[in-house]
C-alpha cells in the first residue's frame, strides 16, 4: 500500500475515534485524544474535565473503552491514560459541549453563548468566538456570532494559539451547529512589540575640597 494511503487511513481512524469519544464522554467534559504508537502497545491519552467519570468505579469504564478501541477501531494493545484538563473554560471542545447541553435543557441560545463567553474571558483567554447556526428564531436557518477580545484568523498564530471545536445538537426545530474558537492566554503575536526597561545606575561623584 502506498505511504500516502497509510497516512490517510490513520487520519480517518483518528477522526473516527475522536468522534466516538466525543459522543460517549460528553458528561465527562471530553476535550480531545492523542494516540502514540510504541513497539509493544498504543498509548491512548484522553483529556477531560472530569476524569473520574471516564475511569469509572474500579476502572470498569476504562476496560470497556479499551475493548471497544481494540475490536471496533483495530487499535493494537491499547493502553488508556486519562488526564485532567487544567482549565476547562479554555478548551473549545468542553465549551462547545457545555453550550450544546444548555441548549438541550431549553436555555436560550443567546444566554448560553454569552455565559460561555464570559467564563472564557474570565479564565484569561485573549479572545473567543462562538457561532451558533440553525433555526434560531424562525423556520429559516441563520447564524449568530458572539465575540470578545482578539482572535487570530489566519497564519501561524491561528494554527498555534487558537483552539477550535465544532459540535452539533439535535433540538425540536432541527440540528444546531456550535463552533467555538478560543485564543489561549499565552498567545504571542508576531507584531507585538515588548519594550524592556533597562536599569541605569547613576554614580554620584564626591567632591574633594582643596585647602589653600
């Protein structure tokens, strides 16, 4: 098989695993997954806001997930590790899942978006953008955008410092899409100029009086 096809298949498998985990681990605040292949096993690192719900009592849930990843997705000898997200309000996946859950509970989309936006900015983000699409106020699909701070749209800063996630929720009017972008607090923009203050030591010369 050509090397190109191998990379494509691996990418599709990772996307399928991410989609499955996002659906199954919503209550745990799923924030992403990373796969690391080693000669003897495959490390599966799951990031979540509530790791305890993923692990389960006595590790029951972990064993079920391990079996599913091995049988359904063909992961060889998977070893699952769960890491807690330090600040869930700076994770786009967690925020998108929270908004989707709020909409399912009947919270108005504006209230859900502004509440999430406020928590993101209070967590220290440099900027955030939330877009909700669907039948919001009428039978015709529209979208509403909610923004705060600064968000890099293109170039290296957008790739390195902007966390992005999309999720969907099925409501009575139809399917709604939720698109969240968060610019992390540690983002360093190429056009930002920082002026360093240099300490200057001032030496005072002591005068010497001469006797005449």
